[in-house]
C-alpha cells in the first residue's frame, strides 16, 4: 500500500498542486490553458483510449459473462444515477449534470487502473480483464453519453436564448434568459466571441429547426474523444487486431495524457474558488463509497462471492478517483469547473484511505 501511495497517489497530488501554483502565478494565460486542454481532449486522450481498448479481445469479454455484464450495466447505471441526482439535489442544468456524471460517476481506470490493481492483485489475466471491461465502458460508452448530454443541454439553452432575443427584438415582453454556464449573446459574431469556443456544438445551428436530440448526438460523435474509443470497440468486437508495431505510435502521444491532464486539473482548480461544500462532499462519497458499495452488493447477489479476488478487483476498479477526462471536458468547455475540480482534488486525496477500506472490507463481506 505504501508503494501505491508513493508511486501513484502522491505524484497525482504533486502535479495537480504544480498546476494550481502555475495558475495562481499566471504562468499560463487563458489561451494557453485552453490549448493544453485541447491537446489532451482532442489528441492525447483519444489516442490513450483507443490503444487501451484495442488491446482487449473478444475472448476476454466472453471469458466471464457475469463480470462483463455487471461491469457494463453497473457503470452506466451509476453514471446516469449521478446525472439525475445532480439535477434533482443541486438543481444543475443538463450540461452541468452531465459533467458531474463524467466526474463523480466515472473512475479514472485508464490512468490508475494498472497502477493500483497490479501491485495489489498481480499482473494476471483476471486483472487485465477487469481493467479492460471497466475501461471500455467508461471510455467508449459514458464519455459519448456525457458529450451527447452536454450538446443537448447547450442546444436547448441556445434555443431559449434565441427565442428570448427574437421576442425582445419584436418589442414584446422580455423573456429572462435561462441559466447557462457561459452567457453567449446570440447577436454576436461567434468568430469574435472568445466564449464561443466553450460551446460544443457549432453556433451555426442556432435558429434552425431540427431535432435537438439528433443534432446533439451527431455533434457528440464528431468529437475525437467519442469516436476514437467507439472505433476501438468496434475493432475488438469484429476481431480486428491492431499490429503490435502500431502501438508505440499511439503510446508516445498517449503518455502525455495523464501528466498533462492532472496538470490541467490543477490549472482549472486555480481559476475558481476551492469548494469543500456539500456538493463536493457528496460527489466524493458517491465516487469512493457509494459506487463500490453498490457493485459489492450486486456482485454478491450475482454469485461472484465464490471468487473473492475477482470481486475485490471489480470493487477496487470502480472505487478509483474521478476520471480525469471529466475534469478536462469541464475545463475545456467551462462547465461545472468549480465543483468538478474540487471533487477531483478531494477524491484523489481521500482515495488513499478508501483504498485500504475496500481491500479490508470485501473479504469480510463474502
């Protein structure tokens, strides 16, 4: 456990703190900070997700049907539950709740999966299977769902803003603009508005009559962070193996993902007032306690108690701190930044304790 803290948790805290200090000292301006986020979100993260998923095989997914189904269904259910609870409990908008789910409802399996599970359980086929399943569903399912919800929420906000502007222009009763993460004046030229880049969808869609759900889905699938993991899972399902010689090309840029993502999380935290309110506490509890407890309970009900090691691995995989892809999306599009950065920072520190808790608790429950 000391090795995990020294080799994995402490470096995250140190790099995040470095990003925070750099932000406070104005070492990066807003354009440079957005540039770092673009590198991670549009290049490094898609490469990391693609290469991590294509290494899995159909045989691995079919090896343990119960584990595969529980991993896929469980992550999606907890993701959507986080989304709906965020809207219900804290009255957030669709896009804010979507980013909350990307953070509180998704573990950072791609970054800490092997680093945490391998030292505890060994580099075995079972370990790789658990990490592969959780990695696929987090990266190839919940990220596209999150991006779709962000697009959907922003499309609805733009429609309301457009309707309000039209009503005002006609000299009728002024309609109060809906709450949005960033106020964008529909009358401004999007190419001259610095805030325009935070909109995931193109502003040219404004005012057009089209199915908002379909438009949001199309815009989400255009993002590299969505189509790259989806392409990878299609290749896995149809049995296409990417040559080993290709992996180093993706690995080189993918290695930049984790470090820059954590640094960017610290930069994002430096731009907002750190919050240790009830929402941060709830998100941390949801990520580190409630989610693994739910998987433990369902796993026992599904008969996984006969293999304590595999059940423990599954619980530990979903008990990891928030996915850094969530805070990168939050910072890149300026949505849920304060709560998201605070949740990421607090959860990463608290994980040092909850990790020990689940290692001790799971065998006692079997």
